[in-house]
C-alpha cells in the first residue's frame, strides 16, 4: 500500500495552483461584467478589497475599520466582515466559498478584469441573463387607464 502511494506521488505531484471549474469560470465572468471597477480597492501585494453583493460599507471604510480594529459590538464586526472580501486573483478570497475551495467567482473575475485569465469561448457564448421565453409576447395595456 505504501509503495503504491509513493509511485502515485511520483506521477501526480502536488498541485501548485487551484483548478477552476467551468461553473466557477462562468460565475467569475458574470461577476466581472457586473462589478463597478471604481469599487475595487488595491490593498497591498496581490490583494484587493472587493465589495460583497450585500455590502453595508464601502471598501475604503472597510479598510479603515480593518486597520483600526475598533468594532463596538460583535454584530458590528459581523456586518463589517460580510461587507467586503479580500481577494488575490487566482489565489485566494475571504468569501465563504473562497475559504473552502480556494477559487471563487471573485478571484476568477478579478483575474479576468486584470487580463490574468482568459475566458474560454465555451463560457463566453453562454447567455448571461434570462433567456427569452417561448411564444409571442403578451399585449401591453395602456399605462393610464381612465
């Protein structure tokens, strides 16, 4: 058993980078098209502060609170924690999915924005919004009925 394991390690070395699934790539591509570039804040090295979808604080106030670490209550801390994410493109993210799987829509989307990752053609042709329903559209009634 030990011999099989050591032979397997020789042929399959440890992974240096995370694998990106097609679903994660599509979610990152959608996120990169909807995010406001002005809301992304550079922090240091490879890390950026990105607002979450339910952000209660701007990235600049989030970073100020991070540096001062002065929260009045635990609920204030939770609101702060869920307002923004620390993201390193294609490396890590502080969102719940990024903490578990190491690659999430934020890290892939940021890499797409900075041209560090090329989106496959298969992902680009998938529809980003709702598809048009089948059949003829319903007749629109007048706006002001008297």
